[in-house]
């Protein structure tokens, strides 16, 4: 079931919250098992077959971690455990694509349905295994109840945020009981904001995005105004869709008493590509840094090796999103942009420090950053390489303005895109609103509560069953 669905809002979430709060008053361990079972029900609702795959993965990784926590555990076991996770992910996500490069018929013959959320629960468990091997988890912390709930906890299970054990383990032992009233009130506010983002902004932007990319992917000519509106609208659609999901995930956890990390912090206000990645999909950036970039050597072996490690990290991050040339190009582009950004800081700004402090450079830096982000999103969204190239040419290299032949409702499309852009770049983000509504300032909580109530009412009556979250496909 989707967070943006009546069955989730009216049945599953209230039943899960009420059941948990009642059970934990008498038996904490039973309440945590109740959450684990509820998370299984949430997952089964999508596809019962997927629960078997996810269940095997969780149980296998639990025992692998148990062995890794033993003294004198051989290194080959750690390597085998990581390899097993990557092989499972590769089988479901990349095998058909790789075989298709050899023969389209062979790829089609080995195509399998991608288990929902496999990338997220696989990454979560890889990080846990790495921390077990590094001694960051004590053997007494590794118990079935906590591990199974940590991996399967339904708010983050399908599309993140990617949890680290340090985010939640301490809360399993009573930490969730603190500030219950504030958490519930804040959870309702944040959930309302996330629902509005998804239903009222992202879903309406999709009506602009889809026809533009269909034209380009079909090899049809598009005008520059179509390309720009389509690309900007998609950048905003993906942000409001994914951040809306993340808001509802954070809010669902808060309603049960748990804090899980926010995943976005106004990324479209960034004035550099480095800053953008500190604000966009924050938990993925943390994972890539801690479990890929640093193990590759990080910045410990000189500038040249650092730049290579950054590029490799972003390239693999792009490939993680999906099996396709376009995802690899998207990752490579961001790797290249970040390396250039670091070169600018390491050599130009280091030689002329005033450039790093000049406010006059902020507008061009912002424009350049957003241009790089948009170029990347074109490849990320396009289903064909041809479509991405057509849109990029129209936007950056071969302009062809023709508003008369633009989108069917050009003014409406422009107004909606502009409005969404202003919201993303000027209004407080969900984490700031969460902090206000959690503060002691009662008037701020009342203002946030009333505004959220209006947003919830508008979005609730507009929920559509035919609007899945974009990031579920990854």
C-alpha cells in the first residue's frame, strides 16, 4: 500500500500506531515484534512473493552478522557475505540488462520482476555487516528482535531513508517513549506536508513531464521551450515526489515514537554541486561516503586519488539507481561535476581566497549548479539515450524557440512549474517545519498545525490510486 492511499491513512497506520502504543505499556519486546509483523503485512500488500525474497535476505544476513561478530572470524566470510548481497541485487536488477547487451532475446528471456525496495534493504544490510566487521556493533546488540525490525521497519522499507543502526537501535529500548505528544503532533504536521507535496504538486507536474519525454524518447523534435519546461518540471516532480515520500516516512515513524533521518534539505537552493549532494538524498550520500568512498581511500592518498574515488563513487551510485546506460551517464556526470567543483576549491579558490567569499559569484554559481543538475536529470528520466540527447541539444546547444508549437497549455504548464519552483526555493523545508513544531514555542506549533490541516484536507480528497511514487522503481 502506498503512503498516499486511503487504506494506509485510514486503516493501516492508525491500527499500527494504536496497537503499538497499547502493547508497549505492558510488554516492550512484544510491541517491537508487533511492529515487525506489521511491517511484513505492509510489504506483503504490494506483492506476497517479494516477502519471501526479503525474508530470506534478512535471515541470511542476520546469521552472517552473527558469525562476523565472533572472535577470529575469517576475512573470507565477510567478503562472501557482502558478495552474496551484491550478487542477489545484481541478479534481480542487472542480469537481464547485461544479457541484453549480448542479445536482446537473451535479456528478455532472463527478465525477472524486481522485488520492491531490494536496493534499500540490501544497502541497509551491507552497511550493518560492514559495521559488524569493523567492530562498531557489539555482540550483545545483535539480537533477532532488534535486527529484524531495523531492516523491515515499514516507514523506510520501500524507498528509504537508508537507515544506519545508530539511527534507531537506541530507540528500541525505550527511547521512543520520550516527548510522545510532541512527536505525534509533529508527525501529523509533517505527514500532511508530505502528502500535499506528492498529491498536489508532484502528480500535477507529471502531466507536464510525461508528454515532453515521450516525444523525445520517440525521436520526435521538441522545441526549446518544451525541453526546458519538461526538464525543470521533472526536476521539481522528482523532488516533491521523493521528498514527499520521505516526509511521510519520517512522520509515520514519529507517530509510533521513532525518529528516522530526513532525506532532503532544500537541495534546489544549493550554489554548488557539492552542496547539492549534501542536501539531496542525504542518507544515500552518507552511505556512499562511509561504505564506498572512504573504503576506496577517500582523500587520504592525495588529490588525484581523491578525485578518482569521487568519480568512481558517483558512477557506482548512478548504476545503483538502475540498469541502463542513462543511469551510468547520470552518475558519471555528477562525478565529473563534483571533481570540477573540488578542483575549483582546491586550486582556484585556494590561490584567490576572495573568490570563495564573494557574494557576487553566488548568482552565477547557482545558475551553473542548477544547469548541471538539470542536465543530469535529463539522462536520469529519459528512457532512451536518443531522447536525452535531443532534450540536451534543445536546452543547451541547439536552441529552437517556438512557443506557438509548445505544450498544449503553455501558460498553465509554466505557471505550475514556476509555482513549484518558488515553493522549493523560498519556503521553509520539512525539517525546518519539524523543528518549529517540535519547539517550545506554542504559537509556532499552532501556525504549523493549522497550515498542515488545510494542506492535508486538500490533498486527501485528491488522492489517486494510479499514482505510484517515482523512487519505487529504483
